[in-house]
């Protein structure tokens, strides 16, 4: 969309109705940051009552960041993710991802390749754990987690299908791939078709949840390590039938309970229903502590519910959020979602400098 302007604003006091502002008056932080960073400013509008806004001439459109909540979720507009991105736009998206941990990109028209290409700008991709399950044929490319309720022939799955039982685990609060030694950094979930009611995704801000803890609890949690396993979350649902091959393919892994997000320096809880015992604590005490922390972190004030529209792409930071899918009539409606998942750089204990004693 080169040549167009993001949003116009007339400076009535200056008498110059030609002066236009780069960003919406409601979003001054991003406008100034983008302008300063990308050198798109041609002149300053000093007469304008909103003197902090920069005036520009005809320039390529910058992205628009529209907060949905003050510091957790934002919508991103004026961007077409099916095309290679301007480096400046990518920087702006990553800045927004640091401030907000959930970004919504509405109305994106993406092929599987375009979805993956955008995901790769955040880092190396995971391959789906369905590769460990020999009983399913893949419906989408192996780089995707198939989050649909569809079988390989695009028909709605059966009530007792193994895929359905397995995916019920997504209804529990979790963060993606914390059961892998190298967990997920970011997930990018794309809605190709959605049910008319239900099937929302809830997100919890674990940075805000950490910051709201009493100081003595923060001290108590520092340095603690939990053991995560996908079989813990499935066992919570009573789903325990796994082959030795599946169990050996995904052994339990240690993860720090509190972590620091390098880009912002903010501390965050790191929780999931994949978490089981806490190292160095009696198992019931550890499990009770984790359940209590999940209850704390998922209080209303920390949670945003995303009601999907077709062609929404939603990205979240798995390092500092939990999420869960909400119920819908999955035997009636098609819900076709595919998720690309970006790996973290190292195990969380390694990132936090914690040495875990052998179990
Ligand atoms: O189905 C949902 O809304 C959540 C799916 C999920 O947990 C994921 O894609 O990581
Ligand atoms: Fe998930």
C-alpha cells in the first residue's frame, strides 16, 4: 500500500489542512517510536495542539498498533503478511510483541508457505509432535500443529478418535511445548474456518500474574524447577493410553518456574498443566503449589478471551503466557486452525542459570 497514509489528522490551528499525521492520535507511543526509528519524518507540526505528533508527507504505510488491553494484547493493522515484510515493519511488530504478549493480525490471507515464512522471522520452527504418533496421517505440512477437529479427509473427527482425546488437552491452561527440553518461544495460530459459537481461545498474562504476587512468594519461587511432561496434562483428563514409543519420544523435562523475558527484562511465571512435581519438594506439595499458581495466574484480570474471526492470525509469547481453547460443538462444526511454532533459544533452566540436580 505504498503512497497511502496511515491516518490523517488536520491541524486546524495551523491553517494547514494538508499536514497529515503518521499514526492515530490515540496511539502516540507507537507513532513516535516508529517515526524516530524509521526516519519517516519530513517535518514536525509545531503549531498543532498535539505537538508531539509528527507530520509526514506521502510515505509507505507503517503498521498500526491498536491496543486491545493496556499491556497484554494488541491488534496490528495496515500489514499484509502474505508479502515479504519491510524490515522496519518487522522491527515494529517485534517491538509490539515485547510490549504486548499477544498480537492479533485480522484478515490475513495466507497459504501454508506464507504462514510459515512469517513464522520463521521469529526463529527456527518446531515440527509437530504428531510425528511421534504413528496412527495419524498429517492433514497439513509437518511444520504445523493441526489444531482442527478434522480428519485427514477434512471431515469432522469421530467422538472417540484418538486425535480428539489428545487435543482435549488444549482445553487445559498450558503454554506450548513446555514438555520439550527446548520449549516454544512463539506460536502463530491461523483460523481458516471457525464455529459460529464457542471455540474461543483464552490467554493469561503471566508477567502481570508474577508482578501481582506478594514479595515473600516471589522469593519462595525463585530458582524452583518443575518437571513438565505432556503425559501429565493428558493424565489430568484421564487419558493415559500411550505406547512405549510415544512415552520414550517425549520424556519429562525440567523448566524454571520463574523466568525473565530478555527483550523486556520482565519476570514471568512459567506454568502449564504439563507441569507435575517440583524438584526438591514432596510431590503433593509441588503439585499443590503449581495448581495454586495456575489459579492465581488465570484470574479474570490477567485473562483476555479471543473470539476468532476467519483469517485471524494470532501470535503469542509462550514464554510469559498461558492459553486454553474453549468448548464448542466439535462433532457438529468445523474448526480449522493451523499453528506454526517457533522454538525458544534454550531450556528455561539454562536461560535462568539454574542447575538441576539429577532426579
Ligand atoms: O484450540 C484452541 O483454541 C487452543 C489451541 C492451542 O492450544 C494451540 O494452538 O496451541
Ligand atoms: Fe496450545
